[in-house]
C-alpha cells in the first residue's frame, strides 16, 4: 500500500499523514497502531523537512509505501518521497492551503461540540438503563442483570 | 433490619421477597448478593409453606430480620414469621391479591418494552460515538481514544 | 364495554378509574377524552360515595358499562355499581389495599425519575440533530432541512 | 458584510458560496433565506463564468459584498469580483483543489451516516417518551400530557 498526503501545508503534514493513514487502514489496523505508526513516520519526515529547509508555509506532498504485517504497519523509508513547493514560487497554492487549514479548524470545532453532545447522550442512555434496572428489581419479576 | 413482604398471594411470595429486599438494600448491597440471599430465603420459606399446607391462592405475610455483614445478607431464621390467610376464610383478600398479580404482569410487559427501547438507544449512542471517532480520525486533529 | 376498578381503597378510586380506562381504551380514544370521561365519572362516583357514607380507608369496587361513540366515552350511569367493604369488617383487605397504595407511590417516584431522563434524552437528541445540520450547512453539499 | 469563497474549483463554487454564507450568517438569517440568497447569487455567478469562459477544472475566487435587511440578504452585484486561475497556468493549485473536493466527498459520506444514526436516535427517544406516557397513564397518578 502507499500513503499519499496530497498537497498540504508543511505546518500540518503530521495531522494529514495520520488522517490519511486512518482512512486507508480503516477496519484493518488497530487505531493504537495507526497512531503509533503515524507518529513514527512523522518523526522521520520531520527530520527530512529540517534537512530540506522547508518552512511552515511551504506546501509539500509526501508519498511512502508501507506494508501491514500481523497488524503492524511497516514503512518503506527507502522509497519515501517528499515534494516541496516553496511559498515564494507557488504563492497561490500556499494561500489556498492556508485557507484549507482555517476551514479544517472550523470543522474541528463543530465536531468537538458534536462529540460533547454524544458523550452526554451516552451518559443519559446509561442512566436510563440503570433506572430501568432499579424499576425491574423493585417492581417486577423480570430477569435482572445480576442473574446474567 | 427486617424484611416484611406485606400481604401477598402465596404463588408470588418469592418475587415479592426479592423486590422488597432490593428496595430495602438499594445502594448498600451488590445486586448479585441480593439475588443470592433472596434465593436462599425463598428456598427456606418454600419448605415452611409446604409444612403449613399453604395453597397458591392463599394469602401470606412474611417477616424476617436480617443483618448485612461485609456486604453479605444473613437471615435470622429463628425469628422468621409466616402468617397465613386461607382463601376460604379471607375470600375478598384473596381476590384482591389475585388482581394485584394481574396488574403487575401488565406493568412488567410495559417495562420490558421500555427496556428494549433503552437497549436500542444504547446501541445507537454507541454507533454515534463510533462514527464520530471515525470522523475525528480521518478529518480532524482532535484527540483520539487511541491516544487516551 | 365495562370498566371495573377491582378492589381499591376509597381514597384512590379516582386514579384507579382513570388508569383502568386508559388501559381499556388504549389506541381507541384520544387521551384528552379519557381524562375528561374519567373526570366526569369520578365526580359522579364522588357524590355516590358521600351518600353511602364511605370512608377513605374503606375498600370499594366499582363497575360501570360504557360505550364509545365518535371517539367519545358515554357512561351508562343507570348500571353503575359500587360495592363497599368497610374497614371494620374487612380489616385485612383494607390493610392490604393500603400497602398497595404505598407501593404505587414508590413506583411513581421511579417512573418520574425515568421521565426526567427521557426528557433530557430528547433534548440531547435534538441538539445533536441541530449541530449536525450546522455541520451540513457549513461543510457539505448535503440536502438541508431548509431545502425540504 | 462580504462573502469570500477563497480558492475553489469552478465545479464546486455554488456549494462553496452556500457554505460560506451559512457560516457568515449563522444565527442571523433564516436558513431558508440563506438557501434562497445563495441560489440567487449562484445563478448570477454562473452567467458570469460562462462569459469568462471558465472551465470546471479552473480555480476561481469570488468576493461580493452584501447587506442583511429585515432578515433578507441583498447582494451588491456591482462590486462582485471573480478571479480566475486557469488550470494550464496554475497547475498545482488546480490539482490541490481537486484533492480538496475528493476529501470533502468523503467527509459528506460520513456526516450522512452520522445523520442517519441521529434520526434513529430521535425516533427511539420519541418511542421511549411514548411508552413512558403509556406507563404513566395505566400505572400511575402522575400528570399526563393530556392534562397539559
């Protein structure tokens, strides 16, 4: 398999790597391993970007082959490629990528709010089941959890 | 402490013992222990009812002291009392208790339906959180469960 | 059709009439009409109980035929029957009915708590849908409610 | 106020206009009016793009001032600006914008699935409240909706 970040502002490459890796491996790899593997690759890329003198506002594009063995992601660092588009040369591209970053932050904000509501929902659901169990215990002969 | 079933049809004493015990010990004793202790007492009462020649449609009233030690319910069988009201002598009482049993069955039916809905609710809540996690993984930089 | 309250403490006849009427007419009559018809009948019974010198702790049993016409409940007052069991004569019955009343209050308390949770649930569900609509409006091309 | 689409593929300008307008006017304008106003502006832009010979894969950037009066959005068409970046000249930009479109489709798919779950949730919540009302009607003296 091959991970390709597409165009991304250098400032946001690490998140992009992780997201793409999650999308590529959904259902195939444990999320903890995705987080670990993305972290490992990102560290490697970080060093390369330093060597290449890439700046935050430059746009880059990274591709790297990988394999999944026994649920573990192994990067083929030999074949890692990093394309760099300097802001000074690809001004419009750099501006567009900056806009994308802004928009993603707005999306994150909303998803975060949604998540808080979903956690409230879970809590309420659990309280309802708890209260129903109490009702069953004290007012019915229905099978209880404790009878499992 | 003292468990008192109140008036109850002999046919339903076991459930009544358990319900009353749950209500009396709520928050103090593990539900599994309540189930166990009720079962133990009910077995004891069952034998006594046999000895007393009690019939299903007779009405009885049971009281028994108990203690809770280290989360365990201990029955004071020495002081167990069973009053028996023969249907032939307390006809109206027996009829009233039969009605109560009917009504409780209707209540149980409705609570059961409510529980099924609450289980659906729990499942949907979990799916929503799951789907949100996926959204976070693939489209945001928000903290993931796998980063716990 | 015929409404029969079964044995009930005189103090609680009105609620019992309403509950039984709800159970008998579920899905056939509008809840508002059930409330109205129960109120009308209860007023009528109230006067009769006064005439009969019934006391709160006596036990009574009421039966009354009725018809449903065009969604309206009509009581056949001619054939209303009220049986009265004086506490002094049916002591055990009166005591049993008092116990039932107590237990119903405990049940009510728990159902009330459950209802509060269910209302919270509804509110959270609505907020989730609202937030999702916002997400759709600002981050997708999905069909919106406003496009109905 | 001023709507600015940022860089966007010509193929997707209409959705972008609407999203940005929703984000800008959240809480200030009725969603139906947002949909209407976006539709009106998009029609206008559509004609301009035709005149300018813009192709789907070109990248454009639109800005237009507007006012909100009595809850209605009025476009200042006189000051509408459309910048066009031909794919042939800004190749990397065009490719990046195409990627963004792809990613947005994936996001939409997931939000759609989330919405289906949220609608299920709503339905289950309503069924729970319905069932509880039934329980209250037939087993309690609690205040009913029909008594509202």
